[in-house]
C-alpha cells in the first residue's frame, strides 16, 4: 500500500482504506480502549490490527503477520472494564486511529 508504514501496520491501514467506509475524519487518534469501533486500526506492543466490527464488548478483527498469514478473528479481542483484552488477558492497548488511511 501507500501508507508509509510496513508489515502489519500497512496491512491494517490498507484494509481500512479499501474495505471500510466510516465517513470519519482520516487518522483521528484515540487513547482509550472504550472508544474502539469498526474501521479502527489498533496498536498493541509490536503489532497493529484492524477492527472489522464491534458487537458489545466483542471485536471481530483482521490481522497480518500473525503466524505468517492474514487472519480474521471474531473471538480473539474484546473490551472489558476499559481495557483491550486478548484471550482473556490484558492486550496492553497503546492507541488507535479511527479510519487510518494512507496519505493521498
């Protein structure tokens, strides 16, 4: 893609650019896990992924460079008590972007 990033960050940004139309301001950064919504790109230590949908606390995500593949998961991540959880443990949410897209 044209994101100026690489690996999982580029995959997540490109996914949002081409697959999600949220009509939101491009690249709006947020730092609270409770704000996660469909179309977001999320950063955790050493990894980025895209949120396909959010249903209550449960997130459906798509990730690149996980075991050398791109995968979709409806169960890996959730938001609980203001924290991003992965498999029941704190995923150490760093920050996210609403509609993080490549510069044009």
